């Protein structure tokens, strides 16, 4: 089941990546997130000449889901193409994912393909990691009882 879910997310991320607006970096990224309800939301990066208004693929996908009322995710995929390395989410995206991680979120990272006929295929190895691994000490919106437990452990 997990293998099929990973493939489905990677396919969605590969597909949306082709729509990236990247006239400045020419570096396309695609991302797809599965909600706890099983819906998939995908997004690509959209650049802007002023840079700050640019949005990464991961945040684009999350914003689409949140706009539809979904704020809990089980897993995600991120695809981009660099010849020798995989491309994990940037620091800002890691923190944005953490904002919605009441539980750890599995993240599949792999190389993208630029060939439309291969968008459903996996292009090389897939790194299976999680947001807690990618951002072990990220800012969290701790609930009161969680904070008390942390303080009690220290004292």
C-alpha cells in the first residue's frame, strides 16, 4: 500500500512540475501532499522578479489544501532535477510543513523527469524521510499540556 501511495504522490508532483513558472532560475519543482482524508493536493514553484513574492512548490500545495479546509497530511512527495543529488524541501518549506505536522509526515524525494510520457515513472532512487527528520528542532505550536510535560521533564 505504501509503495502505491508513494508512486501516486510522485506522479502528481511530476505532473504539476511541468507548469512551474521559473523564468529566473529555470529550476522546476513539483510537490504533492496527501490529506488524512486521502485527497492529493499538488503545487509547483512560481517565481517573481521581486523574489520575495515567489512561492515554492511545497507551500503552494499546502496553501491549496488549506484553502479547501484540509490541514492534516499523512505523506508528501517532492520532485526536482539536479544531476547528482536529490532536492529536499528548503528551510522555509520545512517549517511550513512542520506547521501542519501534528504527527510526523512521510516525505518522498526523488528526481523529476521532463518527458511527458514518463511523468508517471520514478526517475532513480527515492529517499523516504519525514518532516521530523528533515527539521528535528523546528518551531512547533505546542499545546498547553505538551509544554507542561516538557517543563516537567526538565525540572
